[in-house]
């Protein structure tokens, strides 16, 4: 049984879109105070920053 069929049988179905369908996400790493240490804005659905980039930035900030 595929995961799609299994999810449907369990009652997990897609319904109407909720919220703003054009809104895009992103990643923000904030420092102390009002400082933004890293900002990545998604340009389209499925657009994510590289995991290594995020881990490197977090490691850099943790060492500071």
C-alpha cells in the first residue's frame, strides 16, 4: 500500500488552501537584541537553503 493511499485511508486528505497561497517561507537566524545573523527567503515552494550552510552559520555563531 502506498503512503498516499495509507494516509487517505487514515483520514488525512488535502482540503481547501488555508491562508495566503502566495506566501513563501524562509529561514531566519536571530542573534541577541535586534540582530539578524542570517536570512534566507524562499523564491518558490520547495526552495530551501543548503543544510550545510545553516549548520555552518550556527556553528560560527556558537563559537563567537
